[in-house]
C-alpha cells in the first residue's frame, strides 16, 4: 500500500470509490491501490455508517469491476441521449 498519500489524493480516491462508473482498476492504475487497499482506506477515513453504506452500494456492482462491465471503453451513452452538434442540440 502506498503510504505517502496526500490529503488531496485521499479525497480523490474516496471520490472515485463512490463513483458508480469508476472501476477499482482505475484507482489501481492512478494511485497504485488494489481494491482491498481502497476498502481499508475507506474504512479508515469514513464514519462507520458511511462505510457500511458504501460497501453495500459497491458490493457486486458490475461497473466497479472492469472485468464484469458489459462495455469496453469510454462512457455508457443512452440511445435517448441527444447529440450535441455545433453547439446546437440536434433533434431526432
């Protein structure tokens, strides 16, 4: 585990861990923290009730584990989301 994390890095890791579409692999790549280390950091930095809420939220969530995701790269985009073209919202 990386021991010299700044408060700003810790805040960013917590933010990324709460985001639904940010996989643990992204945290590993950016901060060199494996999923287990992120869990330990979250447990240490959060109130117990907040930690329990976070664990219930991410446990088994496909989007938090890159191997379980059903899309390869980029962001998911709904077919109902409008396209933005030349600063005008195009219509169907």
